[in-house]
């Protein structure tokens, strides 16, 4: 499930590629490469959420809205 979330975020940021293209390219990597990219993406989201939390509920709201926009 974490791998799918990471692929979704990457595909959302990289608008020129579809989800299936990003997924195919991601799955062609080794398991270690997949784990590294998944960890990096989810770690970045976690650090970004901590930064957003510094601004209280408006910051957290803005963070979640940004995640929803990227996921679409």
C-alpha cells in the first residue's frame, strides 16, 4: 500500500506521465530501489506535514488540500 501511495504522489507531481506509466517504470526497479524511493517519498510527506503543523490547523488543512490536489 505504501508503494502505491508513493507511485500516486510521483504521478501527481510528474503530470506528463500517467499512473500506469509511472507504475511500470517503478516496478522495473530492483526491490531495494523501490524501497528507497518509497521511503524517500513518504519521509518527505511526513516532514512536510510536520512543517505544516507548525502553522496550526490552517497549515494542516493546507497540507491535506495539497495532497488531495496532487493525488487527483
